[in-house]
C-alpha cells in the first residue's frame, strides 16, 4: 500500500477493512517507520521547515534539557552557522518520552519503551553542563549552578519543565520531576496499596500493577457495595490536562476486558467545573462518561490521604449568595467549602504542579511561579533577551508536547531575528495550538486540538469530537518516533 493510500485509509475508515489493509499490517508499517510516523503526525500541518543558516552570533544558554530544551538546542544548531549553545541539565534521562506514561500505566507499553538517554540526543556542537541552576541573575546575564559554577549568556531560554508537588497533599511526601531516578520519597506512599500516579516513570509502571491488583480484587469481591476507584485532578495547572481522564478510561477498559466492571464504581473528582475548557470537547467527554457509567463531582480537590486506612479527603467548594450591595446593585458571592472523606480501593492521583522554586522565586519568575512571557512571541515580559517555552511558561494552555512542537520553532525564529537585530519586532507568533490525544479506550482516541480561541482546531477534515481507531494508531505507533526522530533533532 502506498503512503498516500495509508493516510487516506487511516483517516476515512471507522472500522478497518481486511480487504484493504489489515490492522496488523498498519501497525507493522507505522511501528517500524519513522518516516511514516512523520507523515501521519504532520499530514495536517506540513513538513519540517527548511532552515537557512544565519551568521548571527551570541552566547546562548538553555536551562533545561528535556524535550523542549533539546529540541530548541538542535534547531538553533541547525539555524546558526557558528552556534555557541550551552545546555544545563542534570537528568541523564531528561529526554524520555513522557506522553507514553499513560500507555505504560494502562498496560500497553513497558516502561523501557519510553526511556531515552539524554546524551544520545544531545547535539554534537553544544556544551552540556550536567548540573542544576540554583540562582538566576538576569540583570547581569548569568546563572549559578549547584556546584558553584557561574555561567554567562547573551541570550537565555528557560525550558526547565515543572515540579510534581506531591508534598502539597497531606499524607504524601516529596516534590519531583518525571524522571526515574529521583522519586524515592514519593514512592513511600505512591505506587502501592491502591495508590498510583502515572506522572513519573516508575509511577506509570506501578499504576499498571495497581490496576491489575484492582481487577483481581474485583474478581474476588462478593459484597453488595461496589469497590471504589477514584481519579483526581488538582487545583493547579498541570501538564497534559487530559491525562487524569485517559488513565480513567484505560482502567475502565481493563475492568471490562476482565469482566468485572460491574463490581467497581469509578468516580472522577476534578477541581474545575467542567470536563474540558473547550465546550465541544466538554460535551463529547460528558457523553462518554455517561455511556461508560462514570460518576463525577466538580469543584472537588484532593487535600489529604490516609494510605493506611485508604481514606482520601477532598475539599468541595461552592458559591452562595450573600448580602445585597446597594452601591453595586448586586449580591455578594461567598465561597463556601467543606471537607469530604472518601474511602477507596484504588486511587489515581494527579499531583498539584508548580514551577521549580529556583525559577518561580527568582527575578525571571512571577507571583504564581511560572515564567511570564508574551504569549505569542514567548519572549519574557521584562528581559527581552530571555525566552521561555514548555510547561514552565506562563501562558494559557500549552503544557503538552504537541504545544512544544509549535513553540520551539517560534522561539528559534524570534531569537535568531533578535540576534540579527534587524528589527525590534519579532517575526514568529504562537497561536496557542494545543493537542491532546485523549485515549478513551483500548483502540480509540479523541484527538482534541484547539488554540486560544477555545474552539476546536482540527488538522484534518473530520469531526474532532469522535473517538477513532486512526487516532489510536497515531498515538500508539506514530507520535513517539515523530518526537524522538523528528522533533528532538529540531526538524519536525
């Protein structure tokens, strides 16, 4: 089958047609071919940009060598004739494929499938400092590392990612990244005894173990009351806003696969007041929840957990009408709260998230911790030689790998233009594009694409609110090679 026929087949067939192409053949084709992956992932947005080398010169410092940082470093290296780029990154697994953690948690991939070594994807012509920045001095254009090294720069890019703040929940410990090597404190209570979280590598693998334990418990359950499976979504911005629902869908699918779904009540407990910020996707998800017999309670935030007794405490909030204000001619609104305890047999925790303290508490941070930038240009609001992208940037939405795929090209184009000093106006603009391949079951995905208009922004002429096998194929077999072999080298 030709590549054009494959694309047409995948995006027009709701059910696979054995006469055209078997599911096994499609999986084989996409699983072994990074080229095919790039075609599928980029079919709606064009091919990689051809770069012309610029003679602009300057000392560039990138703080953070994850997907956003390394992809930016590679693209800058491709864009400059004489690049002078330094990346500061302590984690030897910093470029590991985080979007795959949901699939590991659902038992679709092994943890090893998402682990990549930083040094295997570090451009040859950059300087790597294996250290952590502990102090930013943007007024004097330098940073200080944990080992005491002072690093000067002409231009700086912040791509540190965020911190998983498990310690904000009473009964848990630790603030960590998604790395495999620094989560010992969190694992004291997460990843065992029915408590799990897919947001770090070990936690993703342990989530699958806990799902299997729930299945076995359900098989042996004879009581009239159903087992309780809870899924949380905190009161902070998070990376991949759809992930808490994705693991809920996959847990549901595994319970149905085992024939024990009727023995488990599944409840989603988000801090927000909707399923999704875009109405069309909210409506679609709400119907999916109803179809799958999910329960949900809005404006409910996990604040404490007693892992020994398997009790989670949530704070529920609502508004009540207060006294009438004659001057404003309206009633005061009084926020009310109460704590609710829920017993659980299984709980998936999405931790509160924040900028790293060394970033948030510095001059480049903000009152809320995130790095404040002009949302279109990704240039710092105060320091024009500083740019920021990825999870740590203070922009609406945008905390997904799909967003970074758009952002890093904007940062590179604007930084090179600034280095060339042709104009004060930066040429590239980010429109807020964000994509969430919302896994809704074993074999189905709803591809939620949107931007700052808060409307669907589909890359293909298909109803984006529909669950499709084609999107599952793209999620499971195409996006990882496109990211690792296309985006990390600065091409896709």
